[in-house]
């Protein structure tokens, strides 16, 4: 099933040649998705709630932005909590996620966030329903809540809605499923957003003029003991890439720009588990090391045979976004009014 999901996702990410039935289905998806951009969530009183959402079905970088924003707010002295979505988890009741929780219980994104935010003592909460996680965060005394994967809420709007776009491919294939990977019409996404950020640059011609660029880089990789390996040293070794993410081509391109060309790449469906066959194939290749993302590292052992599993250290500079949030900056007109001219 996961292999089928991966094939479908890659087709959507590349875009499928429109046909009359395909256009009709994509139009229906767009209509329904536009009406559901604002999700029904009861927002708690007594806290500022910031939602961070993406324009595509995965791979835009919304979770790294949400994690980096939470860390930056905590370092500024705010009582912040990270609200995860618990996708593909078995969480039964609202709970705080601990760095050593089972990934199947709390989900890979939430566990990744808990590990990344441990040094700032920023709690991560998950629940079956977001409202329950928000409520437990407020009861714990947190007054600044960052919600991963929620662009907008209803009936009351979020205090701040952040739309994360890939700076090089803001709206993916540009069409909704089954023709592309766009989550909802661009106009609906931009209308819902208070702040639009472009991760990794702002050079794409279809990027809204209001988008704030956020620098994004891979600063080496870490082994299980926390030892850092710089990319230059890894470039001379036989390394592989083992991930379960959306739009893996984006990650491969970043590695190539850093001078790394993996000898092998195993790219599973977004959020997929690494089955025993995949892990055994990786061990059998006898590489010097395997690279993975922080989220995927929650589901991988520290070693595959004699090869260490190294977690890529993805850095996001959320300084420009943080400044806007802390000064309460709003553009006035909705973001959809600032779409580039066709």
C-alpha cells in the first residue's frame, strides 16, 4: 500500500496531463477544498494561537518552520507550546509528547518536534482532536500556541495564520488532485493566510509579492551520539539517502547543491514506516553511512549494518517571520489580493 501511495504522490507532484474527466475531478476537489481551508476548531481563550500550513499535500517544509518558530519564541521568553497533529498515530487521549515516546503512539512529526524542542523545554501536545490538544496546552499555562498543519480555523480565525511555500515551487504542480498536488486553490490558501513565507528563497515567478523569504540550509548531519559530520567530509564517502517524505526530489537537489550525490536513494511514501525488507536491502549495500531527515530518524535504527544512520541538520531562519508576529504585523489586504499578475 505504501509503495502505491508513493507512486501516486510522485505523479501528483510532477503533474498529470489534464483530460476532461481529470479537469472535472480537480475542479470538484478545488471547490470542496476551498470551503474547508478553515478547519472547524474550537480555539481556547487566554492564548495566542498561530497556525502553520502548507500549500501542497506535503514537502513544503511547514513542520520545520513550525518547530523553528516554536524554538525562537521560547528563546524570546514566551510560554510556548507546539501542537502536533498526530498523523498516523494511535494516540487515544490528549498527552504531552516525550522524546522517547513510541513513534506509533504519537506520530513521527510530533515526536520529531519533541526531540527538537527538548533543549528549550517547549512542550509538544497531541490528541485525536486539535481542540483537545489546544485545551491541555492552555491548562498547562502556555499562552503562545503554534499549531502544525492548521492554516486557518473556524468559526473564530486564528490569531496568526502562516502559509509556508516552497520558494522554488510555491504551488507544486499548480493543480488539485487528481492532476496535481495543490492542497486547495491558491487564491483560497492566500486569502486564509495572514503571513506568507517562502522557504529557501523567493525567486519563483508565481510567488506572491507578499511572501517573506526564510533562509533554509542543511548544516551537516548528526549521528546517534550527537556527533556532527560536515557535508564536505560526507561528500567523499559512499552515503545513501533513506527517507519517507513527500517531494524527495527537493531534498536530493539540496544535497547535490551541497556537493553530495548519494550512491543510493530509497524514497518511500510520505510518513511511511520502513519495512524489514527495505532495511535489509539498505544493510546489504555496505555503504559508509545513510542520511535521513529528523522526522524519518524517529522510525530508523541508529545503525544499518556497519553504516551509521545520520540525521540531516536542517536549519530554518524564522527571524523575519518572528519579527512580524511579535510586532503584530498585518498587511491589511488579504494575501489573495497580492497574487502576482498572470
